[in-house]
C-alpha cells in the first residue's frame, strides 16, 4: 500500500469526477451538500451545474482548506455557504439554511492531497513533521497524544481492526516500550519504529501483478498511519452518523454518492445502503462499487483505492 500521492498531471483533479456527476445528475436549481470540500474540485463542478438558482452547502474540518476553496467557488459566482464543521452535523446545517432537505449529498472521505503534502500536519510518513494528524487543528487529541497515552491493547486493536495490520501487537508493544523512555513526537520517528518492530514478510511465491518487495516494505507503516489518522479524526464514527441521518437529509428522489478509501468505511456504506433498500428508504443503490478507470489510476495513484457507492432516496 503506497501513500496516496498525486502526479502533477492528476493534482487536484477530483477523484472519480465523471462517475460522481453521472450518479448525482445535478440539475439547475438543486441543493447540493458537499460534506468534504477539500480543494473544492467536486464542489466547483457541482456548483456550475446547479447554477445561480441552486445552492451549495459545503463542509470541511480543515480551516486552511476552507480559505482556499472559498476563493475558488467565489469565482464561479453562484450561491454557496461553507461550514467549518463536521459533516456529522449535516442536519443542523440544513436547518440553519432554512431548508427542509437537499437533492444531493457527496462525501469524498479521508484526507486531501493538500493535507498529506503539508509536513506540518503530520499525515505523511515520508515527510518529517509533528505527529499531529488532526484535520481540524483547533481541537481534539493529536496522534502523539494517543500514541503516548493509550493502553497497549487499545493501540494494538486499532492497528489490527482499523489498519488490518497483522503485526499490530508487535508494533503496539514497541510503542509502549519506547514511550517509557522518550515520548513519540515525529512522523519519521514512528515510521522507523514500525519498520523495526514489524519486519516485512515478503511472499516468496508472489502472484502475477502482486506488489514488489519494496512496496510491501512500507505496508505496515502505511497501515498504521492510516489507522492512526482514522482514530484521531473519529472517521468511522462520523461516517456512521452521516449514514444514519442521510435519509432524513435527502428530499424525495434525492441522490447520495460516497467515495471511500478504506475497506472498513466501504463496508459501512454498503451495509447502510443495503438496509435502506430493504426497508424502502432507498429505491436503488450500486450493487458493486464504481472504481477509477485505468487512465485515472495512471494519472492519479490516489484513485486506485477509491470506491464509489451511490443510493437514491424513495420518491415519498
Ligand atoms: C479527500 S478530501 C476531499 C477532496 C474534494 N472532493 C476535492 O474535490 O478536492 C477530504 C476532505 O474532507 C475533510 N473531512 C474529512 N472528514 C470530515 C468530516 N467529518 N467533516 C468535515 N470534513 C471532513 C478533510 O479535511 C479533507 O479536506
């Protein structure tokens, strides 16, 4: 698993853009909620399509992202409002806007390329920086706080259950051993510790197309960093809350598109849409996730693990 990095050509190109537009079918005058503005790539395309009579409501936990996106969307000239808050509070935001619901909801989960590229944020194991990892840098506990205080079994279960890391116990034990002498503070310090605690097990009989040995070498580091980021930002709890309130947010006939990059997230989305179809809240959902095309994968490595699922709210 490699860290998601965009090539210059694919930089800031929204993931699965054509596919998102095809499933959401934005029309002039509609109300759209972009739960995860990021650089505002999807939001800009949606805003152009809903036009001056429509309304876009956007969320991001990251104040720095919001400043960038505000400029970008303002240049389009159609109405929008931005919220520096968690998309789990989507119902409150819709109420504040005096709306009864929205026609479309999009969430492109995880972190943005701006966040991963900024060493000060501590999301990247390839850049030396403080172990922060908070999307909202103004509140909450940092990755360093969690690593230096959580009990060993809690760290191990996060690495195993969220990160799918088979050597979770060894890594958690190494963290607890070192923090007694010296607290963990930086990304490279953690990456080195993981590499030493979890020697890479290279498959001696790789299947055709399986990652090369050097790629496997960074797997435990990538898995643990992803698990920590999800833990720090309570990403699974936020997604569960969004899935719970979605049917109430969407107007009859409304559409939702969710892009995930983590198997646990995709399982939650799949289960919620399936249940919605069973109980009649949704009239249609994707059977299988929509994946990036070969061309997009080549241009933007981040898209390789992206899974898009959609659902359509019943007409009553
Ligand atoms: C993958 S990026 C979105 C990229 C965006 N679709 C674009 O076109 O540029 C995800 C963004 O969602 C934000 N985010 C993640 N979880 C959030 C949450 N619970 N509430 C609000 N924003 C969140 C992150 O800060 C990040 O900026």
